[in-house]
């Protein structure tokens, strides 16, 4: 079996706390609920044609997979240091002006999304890489996946609260 490379995941404290809460729920209350559904379905008899049993076993497998995923993420998490106000960095809440359209995003991993209602831009994406380290008022250019060059203005950058 190939060894999986574990990379550091950058999260805000709030996102880390929410993932810990999810892990506790999945390992406790939700796991118990699934176990009870499996036991109830097993008590009905013939398991080969028992749809409730099959569904509960499938849900159990998904839950255990998510538990393992959360354990790895939490083990490899580094809590983000809040970037200075006015500078774009991991964990910044950024207001962008793109061709006259103002949009608000969080710059960071998709795992940060559990702690916010804002859309998330990955720092590895073309626009994310272009705005990383920029300051309010800066106009930056980036190449879209189609090769088109776009300009975006940093209207505001502040730490995600």
C-alpha cells in the first residue's frame, strides 16, 4: 500500500474548533445512532434483502471514513497567524473589485469554509496566488486557466474573525 503524503493544513482557530466538534459528534452521538439502526435492522432477520441494514452499514462506512479524514486533518493543522489588516494572507477576508464587480472572499484552504459563510479562494489558485501578499489599493494581474489576463483591485483586506 502506498504511503499517503500528509501536508500541513492551515486553519483559523474557529475552523479548527468546528472540525473538532464534528469529530466529537461523529465519534459519539452519530456513531451510536448508526449502531442502533444496524442493530434494529439486524433484529428484523434476513440481512441479504434488508435495505435498512445495507443503508446503515453504508452510512457507517462513510462516517468512519470521515472520522479518519478529520483525525488526519486535525493532526496536521497549523493555526493561522492573522495577517495584518490591509495585507492579504492566508485567513484574510478580502474584498475584490473585478471588472466593476465587488466580491468578498476568504483566502485559504477549503477547510476554512466550515467556519465562514463566505466563498473561499485557494492560495494555490491563479487569483489566490496573485493576491497573496498584496495590500489594499493594489491592482494585481493573474492569468486565468484559459490564458486570459485579468486585473483585480484589492479594496479591503482584514483578518477573518
